[in-house]
C-alpha cells in the first residue's frame, strides 16, 4: 500500500508560472487516481497469487506499469518544482552536465527542444544511465512502456524470439522452464545487496 506524498509547498506557491487551479487538478484528481489505482492493482495481483489464478496477469502488470509509473513520475515532477526563487545544479551535477552536454546552456537548449517534440501524452526526462556513466535526455511516450520508472532490474529473462527460437521454436514454455535450472542466484543476490 502506497500513500500519497504531501506537496512540499502550498498549492498557490508556483503562481504565476503554474496556476493553483492546474496544480489542484493535477495533484488532487489525477495523481490521487494513480495512487488509488496502483493500490487496487497491487491488491488484485496479491489475490491472483493467493488464488493461483494468473488469467489476467498481462493486464494486471500493464496496469501496474501505467498507474505505478504515473505515481513515480508525478511525484518527481511535483518535487522538482518549487517556489520561484533561483536554484542551480550543485557543483558535481554541473560538472557532469558540462562533460555530457558541453555547457548548461547546451543542456537547456536540448531539454527545451526535446520537450517540444514529445508526442502527445508523454514526458521529457534528464536521466543518469549508470552503465554509460552519462547524463542523457530521453523522451518517454505515454509513461508506462511496461516499466516502472526508477525500478532496479534484479533478474531478467530475454523473451525475444532470437533468444529461444533456434532451439525451442514455438515452445516458449520449455525455454522458460529450462531457464529456472540455470539461474545464477549469486549474481541476483549481489544486485539485491547493492541496493539494500
Ligand atoms: Mn500529469
């Protein structure tokens, strides 16, 4: 069960840049809906496990991505806004921005241009990619894409056809069952320990 965050500022604090009316609608109605529906989806998932009935698992996990990502991204959005007094990236973030974008101005230009072309319902994000050790700007269409933003993968199974078709052809389930015999839980444990 997740709880709504409390806005870190009064609802009229972002005026005139972000109106009270817009913020109230966004926070009270839309964001609250994401939180409620995430909780409902978690309950349904729990019931599915209890009853060992996974008939709707695809739909439930899609709902979890949609509602859950809605929660996470809106909370970041609300928190990364604040009363209009000047603030700046700290020294180390600014250093990284300079390395990866050339300058703050160049970062700002790219972020602005990128935001302009996000298709319909979507987000624009400044992200850190640990594997590349690099800041990147990414557009996200809709917001779910069957993931939960901020999640940390622990165990992954490649379900692209190239990963099993040569050996298992259409017998996907045989490939999945075989996988359980070759999981290296030591590696999974290591990932788990690194975030705990
Ligand atoms: Mn929104």
